[in-house]
C-alpha cells in the first residue's frame, strides 16, 4: 500500500509501510503527522489512519502503541527496544533465525511480508493515472532501482509488465532507428555528385524511410517476442548460477520493467541507444538481486553469462572462418 504524508505543508511520498515505520522511528514524522492512502476520504493523523496490525506479542487487533515499529519479516509490531535495523530495515528479535537462514542461503536479507510488494507505479495506473504511472515507474527504475524492485510484485500476471515494455521499448527503438536513418540520409546527401549518380543499387533516403516505416509497424511485435526470448534466457542463466529463487514470472516482470524504463533513454539523439544499453544492464542486475533476493554479484554473473557466451561463440565462428580461408589460400 502506498502512503503519502504531510511535511511542512508539502505532500511527500508515496512510501511503503516499512518506510513509514523508519520515518517514525527516526523522528522525521510522528503519530500526529497527517497521512493519506487510497481509499481514505480525507487526510488523517497517522495514529488514526493506519489500521492496527496487532501488538508485538499477539496481533489481537488493538491499536498499535505509539512508537512501536513493524518488523519487516513478520509484519508484526514491536517496541523499539526489540527492533534492530539491518540494511536500513527494521527486524524483530524473534525473526532473527529466519533472517540468518535467508542470508546464508541467498546472500541477502529476506524481504518478509509479500504484501509489502505492490509496485511499481505502473501496476497502480488505474488510481494514479496513465501518464503519472509511466513517469513514476521510469523515474523509479532509472534513479532508484533498488527500492523500485524491492517493492515490485513478484507475481500478478504478465499483462501489465508486457504492456509497459512493448509501449516504451517500441517508442525508444523507433527513435533510435529514426536517428540512424537521419544520419544515413545525411551521409548520402554529402556524397559527391558523381557518386550519387553512379548507379547505386539503392537510394539511401528511400531505404531510410522504408526502414522507419517497417519498424513502426513491426517494432511492437518484435519487442513482444523479444521479451519472452530474453527473459527465458535470463531465467535459465539464473538457474545455472543458482540464483533462480523465484519463478520465471518474477524474472519476466523484472526484465520488462528494466528494459522498458531504460528504453526511453534512446530518445536522446544518436548516443541514447548506447547509454540505454548500459543502464539496462545495471538496472537488470539490481532488479534481479532484489526480486530473487540474491547477492548482487550472483545477479551480475547471471546477466553477463549470456553475453559472455555469445562473444565466445562469435569468436569461435570467426576463428573457424579465418582458419578455413587461410587453409584454402595455402592450398592454392
């Protein structure tokens, strides 16, 4: 659930409940701070607005005492004296065995309550609005990927992430090709007159327009097919690296949001495609680490493994071709 809170007369947020707990514990907000979330008619003090999640011992439904903090792993509330912060998140003493086991097995702290995952903003476009949801998701992936993927729904269907990826990757891809066509046309018109009139097999300008129109028609289909192919390869790579702690759906959703959000960088003329490619790799590494709850190093290995194998295969292919060519030349 996304919460907004008042600070100095300005609306802040959205933040998750765990972040509210952290702000409350640090003194940045109090139980008297006005907050609001979807479903509330008006803003209300935090102590009145947030539903009770049970007391530290038993969750009996009574109001949470002021100052108590919600454990990230169990979802229950405890007094500050029974809370420790690990990686910026509050955990209770009773959750310690599970936390230690999670770190030993996956190399990361367990996220605990799955209900805390309800993002990214694109998943809430019905409430936020179409364009605000797109903008917030892009901003989250590009500027704060750790938090964005830490709160991403790991399950919930493929339709929403697929739509996000197809829409933005198509726009970014068409923009990148358009810039390439413009550069090609410019190069063609800069040729000397005798070169332009020497019976070239194609007209650069005509070919450029044809490519652009073709991409406008087929780019969404290519992106749609590509998301399944690449996400499948990525999940297999995670399995090889012992990092597939979640099902394929989680990997697919992570890939779609990382690829879709970074694709908009291709709107930057000429160099945008290169920047987008690098940023996509970084976002995907962080995203897989957060959604599968594995170490960043393992996620990096899983993301780079297909690229390394591809480079090796290309090198072997060209080496074989060169060897055949040299053998043919020597036999003459």
